[in-house]
C-alpha cells in the first residue's frame, strides 16, 4: 500500500536515527503542492517550500534531486500564473537550479584498447550421431543374378548427409540416368541438336546416351502409349523395352506416359519382357492402380519407383501400401517430385532434405534412396525460350547456355538436399552434375586444379 511522506517527514526520520548523510541513494515519488487562494503567495506554500529546502540541505545527494524536483514544480506553478520569482527571492535561492556536483557528472568515455594481435580462430565440424540408415538398392542384374547387364548400379546406403565426409563417407555416389523416348518428341533446341540423328530409333538413342555421353543408366519413356498421342498398345510398347535392353548393357529405367489409366497395363507388359533384368519401374502413384505395378515388380524381379507429389505424408502412406502388397525394402526407390529451378526448387529441396534427415533419425518409412526428375528443369520457360515475351524484361542471354544451366542448378541443388539418382536430358548438364557430385563425394580424385568455367564451352567428345 502506497504511503505519503513530506520532505519534512523524511528529514525528521533521518534526524531521529542519526543519519547525517546519504550516498548513492535515489528517492522516487510524486511531489504534491497544495496552493489555495488567488495569485498571491500563501503562507502555507512558503512554509512548505521552506521546510523542503531545509530538509534537502540535511542530505547532500538527496538535496540535489529534491532541489531539481522543486524547481520543476515551480516552473509548472509559473505557467499556472503564480508569482514564482517572488517565492524564490523570499527563500533566498537563485532563479535556476544549481548545476549538479562534479562528482555526479557521467564519466568520460574510455577509448577501447586495441589488441596487438588477433586470437587464432578454430574451425571444428560438428558431428551428428545418426541412428538410421538409407536402404541400399541395386538396379540391374548381371549374368550371375539371372540378367544380362554388364554391371549394376547401387544407390543409397547413406549413413550421413550428402558430401558430409568429415565423419563418414557414404558408400555410393549419386547416379545419372539420361532420357530417351520411344518416338520423336518436341525438345528444346539445345537438347535436340544432340539427338537429331537418333530420335527415330530408341535403341540407338539409348546407345548414344551410354557410349558417347557416359550415362550410368538409361530411362526409356514409353510416351507413345498415351491415349492422346498414339495410344500404342502395351505389348507393342514392350518391344521397345526389349530393343533398348539389347542395345545397351547398363541398367534401365522403364517409364510410362504419365497417363494413370494406361500406365499400369504398360508397365505390366514391360516388366514381363524385362524379367530378370531388375529394372526400375516408373512409377507407382496413389492416383493410379499401384497394386498392379507392385505385383508386376514382385512377379518379375524389378524395383518400384514410389512417386508422390511434394508431400511427405503421402510418401509414407504409399510406401506402407507397397510394403503390405509384398514389395521388399531393398526393392523400393522414392520420387517425391522435382520442382525445378524457376518454379519451386525451394519446395523440392526442403521436401527431400526433410525426408533424408527424418530417415537418418530413424524413420524407417522414409529410409530409401531418392530419385530426382531433373529433366523437369526444361519446363521453365527461361530454360528454352529464345527471349522473354515481356518487352520490358532484360535480356535473358543465349538459350544454349540457359537450358543446361537450369538443369545443372536443379541437379546440384537436389544433390545437396540428399538426392541419390538423377534423371536428366542434356548430355552436358549430366556430365557436369556427375563430375561435381563425384568430386564432392570423394569418389573421384582431383589430380589438377579444376577449371569450373570449362563446362560453359562444353562440346561433344
């Protein structure tokens, strides 16, 4: 409960207990003056001010605070029309408050000391003990395993984040698959110029990807099966898969047209003709009859690509469904959708990184290799258009560079997020992503200084 004291009361209390001086004491409170009558100075006001000044003179530090407070009150009284000057004269005090004693002035600023030498910096990499591990998935089968591939491709097996070799080096580098199609399709000029001579022959197209452009794998897209394109029957499309298997001896990925109604039948037929080759069937999705695709993979010894659209919960749900159907953990690869540079790369990066970290923390429903459709980078208009359709826009620069740059940036960004397999299109972009990821991952020894600008003048070898 607040109590009111006059300055005279405080002075009497200090005298009673023998206090002659206070140091470093600040008394806070409100000072009230009650003045009655007209413009004349009442005897009560004079008595109050006189007592206040007498009390303030008894305590040195308090006196300064009290005096300043009283003069502030007198200034207010003057504004109200009271003859303050005559009051001050009768009290024998100056018309302005005395300056504060020298000892109360703030100390002069001290210049900071300049060290003679800097403290040596230490760089230490934090180590994370992960409890989870990404499944290692093998794509392709050699003769020893009942297939005809000359080699297999291993992806996954990660025990730490990508390129984090300070504590552990992941066992397998990111792998590159280059696209080919079962019919000529519209392609950006920067891509088409590399395949103009083979676009009528899927086998030769696949062979060029491997022999000339160094693809680890080949993706054959059975695009002609789309009912809105050629509506090629599944059995006829499966013959193209046989052709590609004979043309190259690397593992292959078999993709449909993207039509959810037609793809299950197409992938069933393709899985049958490729039995024993351990291909990657692309893909099973919640919006299609994924049970047929899962059964085809199980019956004919293939790997399933579990494809969702930028949704971790959907990815976990689809994976659970596939496991219930009998798909083994070592036979599943995830594709959480690649939103490429120019239209959502940050979403794809965040989604993939969250999946990878969750898996390494122990989430077994997400502990699988991740495939990235880097080819989607060509969906951005800046990747292939000659110039901006907006007249006020700045010059976009040569599109023969822009397209590969969009694909490269998309691939390298998602490699940092945790991608394990990259489906690509431009051979130069594929070469750069492969070179950089294998170097960063410690799978390629750097014998000389790398001239990073060389890829800008990439030419076919």
